[in-house]
C-alpha cells in the first residue's frame, strides 16, 4: 500500500510539472501585437517585450492572415490581437528559430488596429 501511494504521488507531481511548462490563457485572454508577412508570423505580448512565432490550425491561421491584410496597407505592420493560446515548449526551426518561443493560438477574440495606450 505504501508503495502504491508513493507511485501515485510521483505521478501527480509529474503531471503538475508538465502542466506548468507552458503559459496558457484559457480564462484570461492574452493581448499583443500580431505581425504577418513573408517569413513572419509572430505575436509580441503587451507589456512583455517578448515575441513568439505563431502556431495555429489552418482555419485560425487563415483568419489571422485575412484580418491582418484587411487592416494593413502592407505586410509586416502590427495589428492588435486578443487571443487564447498556449506557450509551447518545442524546438524551433527556420524563421521561427529567430523568436523567443512558440505560441499556439487556439482562439481569436479580437483583431483590430492599435489604439493609443492599448498595448504598452
């Protein structure tokens, strides 16, 4: 019985450490500046000064690109975004290797032009 209890405690501890590896925003949306263009697909979180390469499913990625294109006059301009996502702990390759990490966007709440004071 004691052995089983130790195994359960070890497994629970492992589960907690795996869950804490990434930042997740299920309850509180993240805010940032989204940039898209050839070789660029990134989000810079407000107040953090950290820029992440964006990962998203096909539908969300198309929505991000379409909305970015409709709000900007040229590629590489930043637009304001509120989203739910998770910071992933994965090795980055190619263009993504130049960023601070990988952000998986799961839900877009708002994409709009930046308003003064909106993203410090």
